[in-house]
């Protein structure tokens, strides 16, 4: 297995991203030794291998959040740098998912025992949430189309968003259209 891990190739984009990562660390006054960079390369390969990947991609950078820091107070700053350099699309996708989850939570559940007017009011608010959801998902899909080589995790998040949208759409449709 170690031989397989050591042979896992890096895409040219990943090599460029590693150079960018080193540059960003220096800019933010984080010092990483040559030994640390060698360790990062091996960890990236191992992580990609364990994820079933055939090459190391920017999606694997997320594991670096657990490796690079020297002191716990550095974790947040390093995570931001890694996310910015490794795969900014994943950040946008995650932020979109959080925003959608919050919107659905704010809407709450339909008042089951409420009056027809209360249910209609909830369904109208639900329609607004569904519209916002569609716009956010469309924006995310556009970004995925621009960066398909960096979109694996973002596509998984889109599927998660769709799974959150289905029950809301079904309940709103039931109330408004009797469907």
C-alpha cells in the first residue's frame, strides 16, 4: 500500500497550488520547514489514496488543516489559507449549504394544526425560501461549470442541497396546490 501511495501522481494544478500555499504562508508569517512540506506531500498522497482517488487534487488539501499548524491558535488562520489556495469552490459550496440550512431552519416547520391561513402564510414564505435556494444553487452550479476539475465536493454539496429542498418543495406544493 505504501508503494501505491508513493506513486500517486500530482496534477500540475496541485503543484502550482502547493507553491501558492507556501507563498501565502510566508505572507502570513507562518514558517514551515522543508521537512513539513515533505510531510504534507506524503499526507496529501495518502489522503487521496484513502479517498479512492487516482491522483492528488486540490480537494485533498482539506487534510492539511490537521497537519500544518504548530500551535492550536494557528488552526483557524491556517484553515483559511488552505481553503483559499486549495479549493475556493469548496468554501463557496459550504457557505451556500450553511446559508440554505439556516434559511430552512428560520422558516421552521409547517404549522400542522394551524389554520388554513397560517399554513398558506408558511407556504408563501416557503416559496420565497425555495426561490432563494434555486438562485444560490444556480450560482453554485455556474461555478462548478467553470471549474469542473475542482468540483467533486461541490457537486456532493449540491446533492445535499437538493435533498434538503425536496421535502420543503413537497410540503409547499401540497399546501398551495393540493399536490
